[in-house]
C-alpha cells in the first residue's frame, strides 16, 4: 500500500471512491452529497486551504482523506479532517488509520497546530482525537451531533480554549454537513 498526497489526475477516482463508500454505508443520497462535496473540494482554487491524501493499492485509490483550513479570530494554524473514506472492500484493515496518521504527520510538518474533525469518537480516538465541546473551540456552524466535535493538538498534549468564532472553507459552509 502506498500513502501519498492526492494529485489532480486522481480526481475522478477520488470522487467515485467517496460517492460509493458513503452510498454503501449511508445510502445513495448521502453518497451523492459527499461525492459532490469532494468534487467541490478538489476543484477549489484555494489549494493552500484544502489538502488531500490517498492510499493506493496496485495504483488504485482505495482510501482518501481531506484537510481543510479552519480559521479562528486569533492567530492559530488549524484544519478540519473531513471527509474520510475507505473503499468498502478494504475496510477494517487499518488503512484509514494509517492514512489519517500519514496526513496528520504531513500537517504537523507543515506547521499546523490543531486538527479538528466531526464524527465517530470511537473511530477517531484511535488516531489521537479527543472529544471537545464548544467552550474549547467553536464549530463554524451549528452542530447536529455535538458529541462528535473532536480535536487534537499537533504541538502539545493540551487543548487550550480558543476564543472567538471559527470559519471553514466555503465548500463546507453549509448546515447539511454539520
């Protein structure tokens, strides 16, 4: 298995991966929603604010993740990890965790201080994320599942409160993702 930053030539494969994976687990409507989000993330002109990573087996994309900038009123370098997809036929083999750790290491080398995600604490805690509430950091939009707001520091063992509001990239600025 090869882990790497995604490339523009993988666009179609990545969109299909996310669409299929989310369709298989959450239904066709969710698959289409997340597939469209991924397409928008890849097409974004803000390349410094959106980073993708993939896992490949025999040159086929079998997993993908995205990190998108999260801006706060104070000066802190933060990103959100979302979405994450591992092809249905390759799940439960540690591929997602390996890819997330690879991406987190890349983010740390790039000077990112905090990474947030919004999802299953049982899954994301395996790669160092901790459940937080909005007294630590406000989400950019109202959370439909507040228990799923998670974070990890890439520079410290502590998660100190971040004052003020946050803003996500335009592609995520929609309540349907929150």
